[in-house]
C-alpha cells in the first residue's frame, strides 16, 4: 500500500506542478509575447484566467459547506 500511496502522491504533485506552470505562463508571461506568436493558440483567452479560479473557488466552497452540513446533521442524529 505504501508504494501506491507514493505513486498517487507523485501523480498529484506532477499534476499540480503542471497546472501551476501553465497558469503562471498564461497570466504572467503571455501578455509580454506578441499576439501573432504561435504560442497563443495553446492558451485560453485572458478572461478565463480570472473566471476559472473564481468558479473553482465557488465550487470548492459549496462542497466544503455541504460536507460540514452533512457532518453536523450526522453528529446531531447520533446525540439524539
């Protein structure tokens, strides 16, 4: 089981590093590159640089709220 946990940890680290690198290039480096350069076809428009993290944050907050509510309801039923 330890090997599987290490493999999952490595996979999550690689995915996180890839997302961080892509987003950093997209938001920080890409505005300084000419708009007719071929690299622009690999990135979404800049409006999504704000929209995607905001929507992801709202979804994350919703899931956390639902989880906390579920745990509170479950613990309330155990006391009764």
